[in-house]
């Protein structure tokens, strides 16, 4: 049995789609963002099982893209549900490894070291997420007021979020709840604690054209930094 | 009497300085970041009184820069203290307008609309800060645990933070406290409430080389957007 799987939700039923190319297919250094994301996990471990979740109406578009770009990273495709929750739940049925991660399609800049840390912590503690400190002042908003909070008490959550597959499956067997903001919150709601690992600052979510520009700059720097990294060859 | 002043702290005693050029002097579109910041406030209101707070050992460097760049935006210079708190407190003694804002030197991308909104709210409510929603999942860290929090209950605080001068002076007459993270928190600690206004997403704090690259992209977009903006001519 292989050790790792990663589920990559790249949009649900496409309800927010318009005529434009969805952001996960926009090119980052001449290749669609989502391909960069898949390549990253393949670099981490070339035996990792990748499950890409796409809106049903984008699957053939994706298959064409793969042909156009001669994209050969092994992955399976499944159709997304009406909410991210249902997309992950469906994809989980295809997972047969001990550990599974869930990762945003539009975060190609996750570092190999971040992936390694979060899988290692998940193996040890059952559930883990990569986090970064908040680096601006924050306020908490209540009904008719707001107050300063100590940003040191908070952290920003990135992906991949990693779990024992059994734990994530148990968590996803519960009813859907609007308060689920990410996979960790689904797991937490069944009483599990979440381990925190160090993320990487450049692991931004690409959601605007400016993000895409920034991502290209960060990508060049990261390629340079990771050239000598051995994670791809390492067995954890 | 003029209506607005803005205090721009650009480093204290320079204790964290090393041999490199401090980030506020790095060029953004061929001109030091802090000059871009001053220009922005001058565009908003060409009668605004600008007080730039510099580390004592950088004042002559700055004066040389002004000559080199033929920089003629009117401003006064004062030396910074050991903490940002003391820098603002000192600068406040030079303020003789009814309203005063405090703005990070490394945020040249504040929009004219953001400045207008925060001054208008400060005039009405006494104290106001521009905020933006948090757009990633967050967790709160407690002693040996952490938990998901609803990011909709929080906001990220930007600058300029604007106040009735009397209120800000009263707040700064208290003792320094390590828990002061920004000017709003100083004002809040004397029992004042803070009004929130809409900030602008591109108003990033430039703290890394990648930020500077991003800032250049955002700068070009903003110049395009604000070309037809009338705030500079408008009397509030």
C-alpha cells in the first residue's frame, strides 16, 4: 500500500463560473496553476496518489488541457459536489492510503518542506495543518462594537491539511454544517485536536490577477531555493 | 488653521538597521517608497501638514535623497524615539489641526478613497481605522491547544488611522504599554471606541523584496484606477 494521498478540490459544480477561464486554469509560468500544484505533490513523492476534484462541466476541458500541455503526472479525476464538503467527502471514497491531505488547487507555491512537515505531524498526531503568524494588527468585531486583539494569539491556516484517513473519513461521515471553513474544522467538530506545523509564507492562494503576478515572482525564487532539496527522494 | 495633519513614522532609533538601505528608502517605480507615501497624502489634500518621523541617524541621508530626487512635497521632519509610541507622541506636539492621521511609511498604496473615508469617520466619531476582511482560515492559539475561529468576526487593520487631535493627544499622555499595537489600541485604552471604515486591499505593508515587486504591479493598476478620481480636489 502506498503511504500518501492528496485530494485537490478545484471547484464544485461550477456555480460561480462565468465565461472567463477559471483561476485554477490560468497559466503560472506558462502552465495552468493546477498543473503546477499537482507537479509539486509529485515532486514531494512520485508515488503519491493524487485525486483532482473538478466541476463536472470542466472535466473534458481539463483533459484537453492535459493533452495540450503533454501533462503526464498521474492523477485521478472525480466530479465535485454542490459544496466543497461534498467534493472532499466523495473523493475520500477513492483513498486507500493511511494518510491523506487536502490541498487548495490554487496554492501551487506550497513548499516541499511544508508538505513534509504536515504529513509527519499528521502521522504522529492524527490531524495537522500548516500555519503562519498574522503580520498585521487585527480587531474583533462584535454586535455593535469592535476591539483590538493580540495578533500573536492567532494564526493563518494554509493547506495541505493532513490526516489519518480513518479520522478524516469519520469526520466527513457527519452532516454538513455551514460553520465548516476547512478540513481541520470538520475534524475538530468530532472532538479531535489539530496539530500545527510551520507553513511557508509564499504559499498564497491565487484569487486575483495581482496574486498571479506575485505568484510568478515567488515561483522563481522558490525554484531557486528548492533546487537542492532532497524531500522528493526521501522516504518519511 | 488647516484641517488635516498626517504623522508618518518611518523607523525609530534605527536599532534594527543593518548595512542595507532601510525598506522605506527602497525604490518603488524609481522613487523611494516613503516619497511615494508622502506624495499620496499630498494628492489627497495639497494643504495637508505632513510630519515625517525618521531615525536621527537617517535624517541627513533623507535630506540628500530629497535633493537627488528633486522632491518638493512640503513636510517637516522630526527624530524618532526608542519605540513607535514615543515617535508618535513627539510628533503630536507639532500638530495644530483638528484632525490627525498616523500612517505607516511603507504603505504607499493606500488609496485616496481610503484616506477620505477614514478622515470623514474620524471627524464624525473621533477615532477611525480602515479595515479589510480576513480572507484565509484562522485559528486561535491558547496555552496547549488551538481552535478554529470564524474569520468573519475579525478584520485586518490598515493605516492611516485618524483621530480628533485632542483625543489622540489625550491617549498619548498615558504611560507606554507593551500591549499597544497601533494607534487605535492606544486610543481604545482610554475608553474610546474606534469606528471602522473600508480600507483598500492593495494597501499592503512593504516589508520584503517580494512585497516590493507586488507593490509595483499594484501601483500601476492603482494609478490607472485613480486617474479620474476627484478626491484631491474635493474639500471634505
